[in-house]
């Protein structure tokens, strides 16, 4: 009989839960605000907030409201100054792990280190970290990119985007060890992220199909998908249950389900329950191959 395994940790991480709690607290107080960019990388959550009158704006002056909320990913210091100039009040929902990465990058910069951020160049979190070094930090996304950074005789301080894979950080640091005068690493990765990545890796090795639930624009969700594809022959990244296809589950024994840190737990659960329906009511166990394309 087929088995559907649900990860022990799924749904919102601490930083996301904290941000959404701040949103609700401000709403109850009657505070009028919008968010600078989507509060988290999940389209369903952003859409729900918009229904409540809270829009995601690209620039501070795009909102007429007196307050602006800084999302979980954080922002560069100049954004706070811009808000002050425009007379906007800040509601800061930056994830504490992200705030720590900003702080450590700033500390390395002040101590004369060449700051290297391991992560994605254009990710909002990384932009915020780089901004805390007056834009001087170098961003690398792979060992190959790290090779191009001149660290000869320099002190190098490495911080990481909170959702980056541990093996990638290790790969980057190893490239600096031979030529740098000194290499320091501040472990700014989120511990919840590490647990989810580890569990996804182990689960993917045990199942025939792995389903990752979360926003297509979510870095932490995409990393779970990357890990799944390396350890399971068939892995799929979806945002909601409507994207499931019956043919994915034909002639299989085990399915694994997990979700990104910005994915509402109820959406992950809905996907899990829908897969069970497919398997036991019309999929593998029911003897049907599925509709196909």
C-alpha cells in the first residue's frame, strides 16, 4: 500500500510567524500601513493581506499611508533614512536571523575585513546585508565565483544569506583558505532552514516522489526543491494543491511532502491530503494511471 510522508517541520518559520503577528497587532490598533515589497515570498499570503487593504509597494513614496512595514528580508540602512525624510514611520518586521547577518557584516566591515556574502546577488535579503557595509561587500553564489575574488593577503569575513545551503558556504570558504591572510565566518544561517534542508534530504532518499510546497519566488523553498532533485528521481515544486497531477503518482510506493518557511501550514496540509486522495481513490492504489496531459 502506498505511503505519504509529511515532514515533521513545515509551514511558517519563526521569522515569518513573527512578521505576520506584527501585521495583525498593527491592524488591531488601527494603524494604516503598506509593506515595502511582499512581506514574505508567498503569493497566497500577499493576496490575503491585499484583501485586508495592505498592499506591497515597491518604493516608500508609492504609499500615501503614514506607516511602512519592513518585510522579513530586511532592507539597507538608507531605506530608514528615506522613510524619515518622507515623514513615514517604520514598522520593522525584519527577521532576527536576517538582522544578525546585517550586524555581522557591519562588524566585519568596521574591523577592516573584506566582507563576502554567500547568497544570491539580487535577493532582497542580500541587498540589505550588502547595504550594511556601505555597498562594499562582495556577493558570491558558488565556489567558481569565489575563485574570482582576490583575497591574497587580506582578512576575509564571510556571512551567509540565512537560507543558503551549508555545503555552498563550505565550498566558498575553502576557496579563500589558501590565499587569504585570515578567514572568519559568522554563521548567520537560520537553524530552522538547516533542519528543513536536512529532513528534506533524508526524506527524498526514502521516497519515489517528493513534493515541495511554496512560492516559486521563495529562495528557501527553491533550495528545498534543489535538494530534493539531487536525492530523488522525481521531485515537484508547486504552490498549491491545484497544481498536482495524477500521473506523477502512478506506480509508486512512497511520496514525501514538505513546505518552505514562508508557506502557510494549511496549504502544505491541503497538498498532503490531496495526494492521499489521488493515491487511494484514483491513483496508484485505485489502479488508474491518471488523466495525463
